[in-house]
C-alpha cells in the first residue's frame, strides 16, 4: 500500500479564496483523522470519521471549515473563505481501528496570503 | 480531560550520547501510548507503541520506551544517538476505548557532531 496520500503537498492561495485539501486513506482503514499543525498550537485534531461518518468535529475552528468523506477511499477538508491565520500544515491520518496506530500522510502546507 | 505533556521543547545532544525524551500523560486509565518522529517537511512516523504487557517496548531505529504507571510517564530512550535522529518527536495517547489521538507539543532534537 502506498500509505496515506494527500494532495496537494503545497498550496498558496489568496485570502478569501476557497481551498480544498484531499486525502486518500490506507485501504481497509475504518478511521480517518484531519489534523492541523502550527508552531503556536502544535498538532490539533480537527475532525475524525469512522466508516465515512463524521464522529467528532469539535476541533473544527470555525464554520469556514468543512470536511467530507463521500466514500471509504477519499476525504476532503475545505476552507471557505480562507484567511491568513489558516496557514498551517494539514495532516490526514488513517487507522485500522480506533485507538491503535495512526498512519499519517505527508501533509499539505497551506499558505494564505 | 486527557492531556499529554512533553516538558522539553528542545534538546541538544552530541552524536553517540544517550538520549531520553520525557512524556507525561493525564488520563483516568491506562491509555494506548505512542511515540512518533517527524523529519522536516515530512509526516509523522511511528517509532513505537504500548498497549499492554511488558512495560519496556522496543521500536524502530534503536529506540525504546518505558511505561511507568505510577508516574504516568512514557519516556523515550536511545543509548547512542546518530546525526540522522535529529527531528521532532511527539508523544501521543489514545484513550483505551476511544478513537482519538492526543499529541504532546513535541520535542525538537538537535544532534551535534
């Protein structure tokens, strides 16, 4: 398996634009997590899914953020409209069962100017 | 509430010296425990994990960690550090029956010749 695949690796966008980050989890994994990493706040869990269903989105910072998982092999994190303070590295991770090892993608570095 | 504390923000060691990175957690029961490593521009890679049983666990790249229930600690150790070990190290916990991973703020390791 190629591991968790995220795209794009880097994204630079202007404030106010819509940004969509994509994630393909490892096949057969039931859980998918979206994390945001910044210098100030470290790794923050934004939302996680179990069997494509959002379970806990309490970490999503604002209504500007939304996440979907239309099927077991694809998830998106959307920011609309984007703001400079959204600049961070966004990681997607998947896990075969909750609480056991999480496998991380290489992240998407988002810069909002 | 669950929390993970890594008291050392940054550590510098000489190549060949021993290393210990500290991790303390706060949780009502024994959670699953993990150490991850992040190289610059990369995602997080699992070094080792503890679920139950022997409190000394071996991981990849010569790392080991010891779970001490009485101290709520899960410290990472390596007897002889290599220059390639320079990276960011994250301790994480997952509740025994939960589906989320809580990360510490990380310890940045610098290795000097």
